[in-house]
């Protein structure tokens, strides 16, 4: 059994019902919109985010979920999908997960409007049902994701990101949405237990941090395609292995590295040299260690909860995040 199927096993029925509710939550009177949203639903990925919502809800409540849990998962997925549609426009990207992006098929103007529509549907789903606590959780996440993207753009121009700034960027850009999923799952079933909700928010944040560092490592390690990609270097993205190396090499080596990333990032030979240099200076070892630190911090937050299939699935999820091959 695939590991994702194992993780999903304790919540299979809930995930099937969620898919129906999610599709209906996007419904519109405009035929074009319905055609596009149908396309979005049929090219879904692993659905990790709603899985976090349901697994956390069931673990903290002893197996119970509410109608609010389904709404929370739908809000997360609506708003996450809206950000992806807008990201593809910003990045001028024609493909996502092997499928054509919305902007590739229907052009930028329609893609931006579809993203806005999904965002408003998510907000209204919470407002119409009085889920103001859930709306607050997702609104904070959207604000932080925007800030994280802008902080990265601001810092990338100068290639002088410190490790602390890097952690803040990935916390906002990546980890905040997974944190929102876990907080949302807990809040949907234990309304009054602020401590539990915060513990689950932190759990999601740690997983998100580990997830992003794993993504950084893919750029330097031989993965599914059999060789390092160097895509982050080509895009002048400051990732943890590179930041660590810049902070630990000599001034002369640092000058060469920055020059390589800034001015020679399209030169395949030079990119390979940068990858080899980062590896030789233990940049990958350091990033792997930090990733495992976050993994252990996440797992430690589960220890107080009683044994259950949901807790086991969340433990599997944490381990999957850092052991995945793609």
C-alpha cells in the first residue's frame, strides 16, 4: 500500500464526502466558472491539506468530526487553490503537476478572476455559517503567505539572506498554511481549548518548515530524475544549503558563489560547480540536520495524545514529508 493511502485510510470516508462538498462549495451560476472549477477538481494532487484537517480533528476529539470540520477543510482548499491559480499567473507558468495551468488554457485575466472568485467563496463559506474563528485562522495564513513572498522578493535582490530571515520566509510562505490546516482541524471540534488549537498550529508549522527544507534539498540531490536540478540556483532562490555555505566559506569563495548565482545562473557547468561546492562544504548535511530537528519537534507535540489510528497516520505523515522522493 502506498504511504499516502496508508495515511488516508482512517479518514477515507470523510475524504470522499469532502470531495463532494468541496465541488458544491465552488458552484456558480456562470457556466464558464463551473467548467474551470470542474477542471480544477479533476486535477487535484495528494490532498495533504484536507487530510491534515480531518486527521487532527479526529485525533484531538477521540474520533469525532463536525460539519464545521468539512467547512474548514473546504475553506482551506478553496483559498489554497486561489493562491495557486494566482501564483501561476505571477510566475507565468503554463503547467502545474503535469496539467495545463488555468492561465495557459483561459489566459491571465480569467485566471485572476477565478482566483478572486475562489477566495471570496472561501470567505463566504465561513461567514455564512458563523465560523469566524476558522475565518480568522485562514485569514492570518493568507496575510503571512503574501508577506513571505514579498519578503523573499525583497531579500533575493541582494542575496544577503541570513538563516533567521530564511526561516521567517519559509514559515510564512509554506509552513503557515499547513499550520492553519492543523489549527483548523482542532478548532472545528474543540472550540474552547485554545491550548490544544495552538499546539496543533505549532505542529503544522514544524511540519511545514521540514517540508520546505526537504524541497531545498531536492535541488542538490539525485532524485526521481537521476541528477540534481539546480532550478533554485537558476532562479536565484536562497535556500538553506546555499545560505549555510555562504556563511561558512572564505570571503573569496563567497564572492565567487554570489557572482555565480547572480550572473552565471544559466550556465549549466557553473551551476554544477555551485552544487558540488555546496555539497563539499556540508551545506546538505546541515540542512538535513535542521529538517530532522523540525521533524522531531513536530513528533514531540503528538506524545500527549492517546494512541489512535489518527495519531499513527499523522506520525506517518510527518515521516513521509522528509522521506518523500518527489
